[in-house]
C-alpha cells in the first residue's frame, strides 16, 4: 500500500490549493516544495482577486466569468487577507472611448455574480477626490469593484489548512526522482537528507518549473507546452491619500494598476514579457521599471522615476502555450492534462492558472481524478481559511476586539496582525499583557512571539520567509534589523563532542 494517495510537487497557490481540497476530502496527501511556500510566482503577483477586465477584449468570457464568481467566494473565506477595492479607470479617448469602457464595465458587472461588491459608477474627476492626483486633462472616469489580496499568505494559509486536515507539507525538499510503476516512488532530498515516499497519483504543480520537474525528476521527454511570461512590479512611496486604486490604459493596449500598498506605499504593475531562462533568477529590468514609471507619469501630477522605487520584484507566469503571438494575448486560464497508462500510476500536470481561480482549479483537478476517488465531494466553496471564520465585513470589529483584549497594541500593530492572522491573532499574542511579554522587537512592530509562531506553525525558516512572504515588513526593516532577525532564526550550532 502506498504511503499517500496524492503526491503534489509545487508549493505555490495551485499546489497548496489542491493539497487543502484533497486533505479535506480525507485523502492522504504529501506536498513537496523545493524552497519556501509561495517562493516563486505566487508571491510575485499584482495581488488582485479579479476577473481581468482586459480579458473581455480578448473574448475570454469563460475565464472572466469564472474568476468574477470566485471573488466573493474567496472574500468570504478569507476576509482578513482579501479586501474589496474600488478601481478608478480614467477615460483616455486616445486609447479607448468612454462608450467602449462603459460597455465593457456593464458586461463586467452583468457576468460578475455580485452579492457583496458594489457596481460601476461614473466619476467627475473635477469634483471627486480621485481626480486630485491626476493631471487636469483627465476629467471623466469610471469606478468599479474587484478585490486585493495578500498572495503569499493566501498560499501559506491553504497549506496550514491542508496540514491541519492531515496533509504532510515538506518545504525546502526537492523531488530528485519520480519512478513510475503501478504507483509512484519519489526520492526526496531535504538539505542533504534523503527520503523515499510512495503515492498512488502524482500531480505536477510546479508552475514555471513544470518542465524542469518533468525532465529531471520524471525523466520524461519534454512536451514544450509551457510558455513563460515575466511580469514585473515596482513599489514607491505613497502617491496619493485616498484608498482607491487606479487602472491606467497604457500606449501598448495593456493596463497598469496603481494600488495603495502597506499603508505608506503604492504598488504599480505589471509588465508582460516573454521569458527564457531560470525562473529562480528573475528581476525587474531597468527597461520595465522605466515603462511602468512612464505610464504612471502620463496620468499623475507627481512624476516618478527609477530613483523613487523602494522595491521591485518580478515573477514568471507559467502559461499553456496556445500559439498566441504576444505574451499579453496568451490565455490566462488553466489547463489540466491527465496522463493515464495501462498498468501505470496516473500523472496530472497543471498548466497556467491565476491567483483568483486557484480554488476552482483545485476542484477541477480532483474532478479529473474522480474515478480514483468516487466518493469524494467538493467542499471548499463554503469553508473559511484559517483565521477567516468571521463575517466578510467584520474586520473593523475584529480589530476593535483585538485592541480591547491586548490594550498595549497600537492601532497600526493591531491592524497588521488582524490582517495577517484574523481570528487566530490570539495564537500569536497569547496571554501577553504588555508589549515586553512578546519578547525581542526586531523593527517596525515585529516581535519574537510572532516570529516563533511563524517558525512553528507556518514553516518560516529564514528572514526572507518572514519579511517578504509571511509579511511585507521587509519594506520597513533596516539591514541591521534584518541581520538581527536572521541571527534569531538561525538554527543552534551543534554542541561540540566532549573528548
């Protein structure tokens, strides 16, 4: 008998989502990730839960409809990580007419299956506060709804839920060999320690490393179905005072988002460039940074340049190659390919996908395997993620309750903790009655108590895990403070043998 029903390679949003869904159905699951959870594309997104307004122009109506229906499902499941956000779309007649934008947004609302999010409205930028940061020539806009998410924490909490339902989550563990017989025999390497596990079914959800896994671990002939597309983002100091985002029409027919980020910053992205090379070595180029700044400068009064960028990041999207010529024209929907052979264990390969549709992808993946598990049923559509078991509009109430319970917390500290942990904030703060009870302070409001929680409950092993994936406090800590955190998290040196 195999050790596991499912073995999943890849700890991004797709792999973690499948692991959670499968574990909740009672399957024995192991997930293997070569680095940290969300260490690739899943922490390098624009961080939106959205339908993709521009995909309507490409007539990807099925993708947009499915994504829009997921917005409120995810908002209800994780209201601490996902928040409604209004987007301001200035009319730029040189790019798209007001009539075309109005029609597109009418369709976006109509197929959006909204129960919570408000619909589209028109704005007079001369009188509305959204017009203040913009150049005077923009006097008319539309405003519509989507959602903003903490992408990396969404991955981590799917993994947490999977583990609590019995899944084995193995980070910093590489699958070096996958041998196929009537079951799968996986040879794993965890920092030099070798292990072997067996599974009935293997799922390759390695994203941009999909074909690398196929060629090196599975020793399979490359199918060349994977197309890699690089998207870059920049973060600058806050450009405006209100809490709405902007969607700007760029000269190349793309759109660029300008989003309030981490209270004091503005997130700007993204680009679309074909990518060839190692997905682990990807960075925003000077040309991409200049492109994003140029689009913003066309619309905003305050101009920005490369010198204003406080953080830049890039990720590699793994898309199913459908023959489209331009990266921005490649379909963003996912493709699942099931390889079944007589007398051999099945292999399911995941191509593409979006942050917004990961839950639906997981359901569809398990539906493809339903003949192996005939009694399993979908369940995630109405189940909260860890910490999300409160009403979708109850964040402010939870913050107030947190501050009443732990009176030493500042408003900003309470908001950040609730935004990360939701109703599980008590697991971080425990019985503390004063700030000193939380131990060492590393900078900003990061304490030893929180770091220990992340290390013991969320697989954090390095300062980067804490500062850039479990939080975004890397924007606030100095190099000296980061070094202090690294030393705190370092494993203890082995005690020398007594001779």
